[in-house]
C-alpha cells in the first residue's frame, strides 16, 4: 500500500500511511487520525525522551503555549501556559513515578500552579500535595504535615484561612455528613431566609443558633 505526503491548492498537506489518511496539516491546525475502524481505535500521541538515566525532577515531556509574534513583546512573548510530565525520583526497574504539572503565566513565563502526583494527590498552589486535594492559599504553606491519613481535603495557608459557602439570599448553605448506610445523617445548615444556623441529626433539628 502507498505511503504518501501530498500538498494541494488549499494550503493543506495530507499524509497517507498504507493508503489511509492519518494526518492533515494546514496553516492553522494539525489533525491526526487512526485509520482503523474497530472499537477503541484512538490515535495516540507519544512524547518520549531519549535520556537513558532519568533522575528526580527531569522533565520527560512537555506541551507549551505561547504567542511569539505578539507585537507588544517582553512578557507577551513568553510561554503563557504549559503541561509537563516531571519525574518524582530516579527511575529504576521498579519505579517510574511521575507527576503532571499544570503551568500558567500572568506577567511571567508560565510557572506551576497545579500538580497531580504519581499517587493521585492534587495540589493547587503547591507542587508537593500531601492529601487527595491540598490547596495552599496566597500567603503560602504553613509547612505543617497533615498527619491524619484519612484526611482527603487539606486547606493550607500561612495567614488567615477561610471557607466561604455562597448561596442565593433566599436559599440554604449546608455541610452534610453521610455514611455507608444513609445520606445526610448529619447536617450543619445556615438559612439565609431565616437568618439562623441549625444542626440536624437524622433530619431532626437538635440545636439552633
């Protein structure tokens, strides 16, 4: 079967492999297609490094976004956003621990703002999340260790720290507690209409504020 690269009059380059279309390149887009028609015949884009000794913090692959032709120059031409895979330690025959870093820029080359670790921990404002969701505020981390292994949400800020539940002025805001047997067996609820706070257990109001 033929393998060809052809250009037409519409500023487009077509790639065929084995007689089947696999890619189309235009001045504004690159389209990649798996020519197979069976279920799960997706196209895989592999970013690989030829480095033979992966150490901690090595970047294995990266996708970056920039506007180098922006006329205002300086910060406008820097990397505006990126996603990169970075090793968490030395690779070995029993380890390829890798994190994904999500990078954005405001007035700088894009820096890491969110990290997904190899064991599934997500950090916002930190590249070293300790729990399934670890959020560090604008004052930075307290550097405390969240020692409870059952903690799923860790809110971390070196200054004051708040949680804001915003609702309509005629609605309720609440925190619910559930278990394997029932949903919402406990509720800590604020009513904007009544301007009161109630604690409920099994739908019974035990205490009001």
